[in-house]
């Protein structure tokens, strides 16, 4: 299967990520089956209808911000076919992407089922942030066609998709999936070894570990740590990655700094005691009103809007570079 042969996408799971992924593909003229397993309390099929309303609302907001056209929305929505029938969702799809809960046993069952019911040329992808595609595929027979594609939230705004090679994933499936992500307007990267956290979460959690440690050790409070990143080196990261920056200042400088500072950085292989303490007290962040910060409903809503506005502004700047 080559990327140009893929015309029909099946998205298994219509949660936040599944809907975002369906929107991305439909916006690039792919026909999309959006599947959600039937629920006994949803006799009128209202769940999927509400999901479609959510996608339409996002498309409308994006069009109003200059990231699309309102005249295209009906066509995009017309390419998304909601269904509670797995047979309908998978019978004619050339690429299937799963978005169920991050539960290994559940994912293994889903892929075992998909592997048995789908034609051999159909590519099967798991959308997971940390789970090994090798482990997900372990109970399937045709493991060469199974891999991971890690999308970032919100899927319709963040360009990066990690395309992760499982132990048995074929080179052809990797290449076709990478090209498909490009054709869908994403910025894919190839992760050639199946390691926990892939690339992005390894980098992200290395930073998070040090950030939590600085607060735990009383070096600075949470707001100061965030400001240090947002108002400091974080500003240059979109334009100058850490390895590019290192080449600019010189590897000898990096070596000298690391020889001095690495021994002082957090290198624990266990989660922070402060983090465990907060979770134990029910301080889970926005969902409980307190984490590293105190959150009211109004403050959380305002911060989420500011973040989405930032993404819209960023996308408009990127669009301006290519027009």
C-alpha cells in the first residue's frame, strides 16, 4: 500500500483526539469513517451527532480566524461518516487509526480484531503517546502492518505526528504512513526504534522532571519556573532547536557546561515525591482546582482560550510564510 492509494480512512474512537484526526483527514479530501462503539444508553445515536457538532464548531472558529473557509465546511463534514458498526467502519478503509483509552490489554484486543477482519494491505496504526506499538501488536498475526502514529492535542492545530516503527513494522508501511501524514498536511517525524516515550515525550518529560525538582527543592516556585521557560529559552525553540543552538555556540562549550552541571541535575528514575504528594492529596490540577497553581473555573477557561488563541496566531503566521 502506497500513500497515494489511500483514499478512505477509518478512525476508531470518537473522543477528543479521534474527532480532531477525522477533521484533519476530511479537510484534506479523504473520506473518513468515524467509529464509536454502540452504547446501550444512546438509543437515538446522539453521542456521535454531538461529536460532529463539535467538529463543525471547530471548523467554524478556524474559518473565522482565517484558517479555512466557511464555504468549505459542509463539504468537509460530508466526508465524515459516523458509524457504530465496526464492519462498516473497516470494510473499505485502507488506513485505520485507533484512538481508544491508553490501556494495553484493550488496545491489543482491538488490534487483534482489526488484524483478523481487515484486508492484508490495510495499514493499522495506534495513536498513543507512550505505549509500544510492538506491545500493542503482540497478539496480532500480521504485525508487519502495525505501527504507532502519535498525534498531539489539539490534532487539528499541532503539526507534528510521530511515526513509530514497531519491532515487526515493515519499511514499506513506515514509508506509506509517513507520506500519508505529509499528504494530510502534518509534519511527520520517523521514530526508528520503539522506545518508551518515543522522541517528544522523552524530551518533554526530561524537562518536566527538572521543573518539578526545582520547585520541590525550593529553588523557585512554579510560576518562576514557567516564566523562565516561556520568557527565556522557550522563545527561541520554535526557530532554533537545541542541537542547532548547540552547533551555533560550539560543542566544546556544551561539553564544558555539561561536565560542570549534569551532576547537579535531577536524574531520579522514580516520580518526584512532591508530585506523589500532590496526587495523594487530590491536587490534580485544573480538574480539581488545585495543582501547582490554584484554578477557578473562570481562570481555567481563560487560560485555555489564551492557549488556543496562541495556536491560532501561530498557525496564521505559518500560513503567511507559505502564501
